[in-house]
């Protein structure tokens, strides 16, 4: 009688991703003093994401900081926020899904509407839906021979949390900060007992005033945040994403020291995954001597994290500016630097672009123009065949110079953090049952012709005999077989000829 041993587990996995876009707007009504908008810095963060039947509803917050020139040509700042909500449709969504939403501002436009200025942002939502599943597999069976294989089984444990980062530094001769912008990247995630430690860097760029002239300042602020997580333990692999949900920069003049002090405070929000692996013996095949077996199989795929690699690349080359720049332009500052790139497996390079805003003076007026620097940098030893790479990047040290009339070139340092993963899959038997009886062979002798690559299990299955018995009676067989062997089967056993 057939008696299988069945193990059952519940596990969590990233089921699928959904994408959605929406538009969020802010209206700046005090436009009587605004002659020209010089710079706009958007900061977007997710507040909530909740799944329902066929839909995930999410909400976020948008904070827009603008710098404008008034009627006297003086640079002034203004800040305004807006809350928004939207949804993404996917028929696979159910209320049981746990959704993690990452928001980004992909496009920004400024238009005049009557007496006001309207700033519109295209907000892209990248949503990952996690779900609970049941895993059932056979690990032994009385009355059958079972081929066991030790495999990894994974559960994606999500964690999240917030942390504040503070810093204080001197800024020589700076009188005011017009717009701060910052990008946070994760460089390391370490699992401990009941907690996860996330480390990284914040790349802060300040568009400030030094006397009567605009200037740019940069600072790299390291952070190390400990987030509670009951399912975390030493030795597990994890990855994390970070976004800045709140950013405050205050500049004060210390008259006694004759310097300007900048106080920086920001709130970081983390979302991450702990890849919780267990190893167990699962049945991948089975047979019985007396009857055929009806096998039910299940395949399972999961992501295996293989670490975070960090690169610092200096890039340079011809830059494209939206406005024509000539020798009558005086370059003053570079503001709002950002970098985006992706990994191209065929070339092994990170290909992307550095964008920033050039503040310059022309004809006695302060103006601004966007410029971009494309780059392609090979990342040595990053990944091999079968691995996937997710990249986050930040930029510092951006500079622009005029190479010739209407031609500019730029250089920058791009910090790249690459999370390397590999997609794994395994197949196992979830249930087995007795099928039809095997027909008894009446001949006294038969010959088995093995196939190239047959192993002990394959031969045992073809002979309907225990692998231990086949190995004991044929110690001269070397597996895998070449296909040239001939196994003469007597009803009393099988011998190699």
C-alpha cells in the first residue's frame, strides 16, 4: 500500500508588478512678482498603498520648491505641497495582497494659467504585490522508491520602517539656501537577530546664495539605520529601497564665528525584502515496482540575492543643453543634479544620463537651462550569465564648461549601487497515487539499452528495482552512462555485458 509523507508550509512571494501613472499639480497664485521661474525641485513620496479586487489604490505627497526671479531680478524661493491619490488596475489583485509602492517624478512642466503658474508632475507608481501561498511537497513514500534532492525553498519576508538623519556643517559665505535636493542610496543591508541594518549615503545638493550671486554646494552624508524585523536573523540575505519623505535645510549665520551653519534633517522611508531560505529534501521523481504512479508536480521560482556591489565612476563628454550657450553667458552654478541608468547585460555596462540645471547670467539677467550628459560605463565583475541587476544611482561633482560657441562639455562622478540577484527554480512532487498495475515480463532474458547520460536513478526506474540493488549488482557501472553499455536482464537480476 502506498503511503506518502507530505510536508506543508506557507510562504510569502513577490507575485507580480503593476505600473501606473498620474498627474499631480500645484498652483502658485502669487505670480505678480514672478517674472521667470529659474528652478523647480519636486519631492514625491508614497503615503499608502492598499489592494482590493482587481485594483490597488495608492496615495502620495508632492512637495514642490521653486526659485524665481522677481521684478528687480532678485532670486526668491517658494514652496508648496499637494496630496494626490490614484489607482492601478490588474485583474490578479485581491484584498489579500500586500502591496509595496515606489513613486517617482518622471516629467515636470511649468505653464502660466491666467495670473498663476501651474507646475504639473507625471508621477509613476511601481507597485509590487506580495501574496501568501501554500507549499506542499512529498519527502518520502512507503511502497515506492523516491528520488530525493536537497533544494532551497524561499520565502520573501518584507520589512519597512522610517528613520531620521541629521547633519550640521559649515558653508562659507553662504547667506541663504534657495533649494535643497537630495538622493539617498543603499550600499549595504545586514540582517541581525530581530533587526535589519541598512547603510547608505545621502547626496545633498544645495542651490544657495553667496552674497548677490547664486552658488552650488554639495555634501555626502552617510547613514546607518536599524529597523526592527522579527523574521530577521544573522546570515540571511536582504535588499532594500529607500526614499526621502521629508527634507529640511536651515541656514543660520553665526556672527561670532563669521560663518554660515547649515542644519540638515530628513526622514528616510525603507522598504525591503529578506530572502528567507530553508533547505530540505524534496521528491523530484518516484516509481513503484508493482504499479505505475500518478504524480502531481509543482514548479516554483524565487529570487536569490547575491549581494550589493558599489561603484564610483567619473564620467565626462559632450553635454546637450536646451538653450544655446555662447561666450556672452557667465556660468554661475549647477543645481538639482540627478542620475539615472540601467544595466545592459550584453555590454556589461551601466548606460544612463546625468541631468542638472545650469544657472547662468546673460545680458545682466539670471537664467537657467537644463543640460544632460549621457554615459556608458562598464562595471567590471558585476554579473555573469543568468544574473539580474537592479541599479540605483546618485551624482556629485557636476561641472559644465563652454567648449565652443554653442557647444558644452560636462563631467561628474556617478555613484552606482547594484543589487545582484539570480532567478532560481525548482520542481517537486506534491502528491502521488497508485495507477494501473505493471504487466509482468514473461521472457527469461531481456536487454536494456541505456541512453546517453542515464544515471543510477534512470536505470533503476527502467528496471523497476531499488537503486541500492542495481548499484550492488553492477558495481562496475560508471554514471552517467555513455549509452554504449548493454544491460542483460535475467529475471533473477540484471548484469552488465
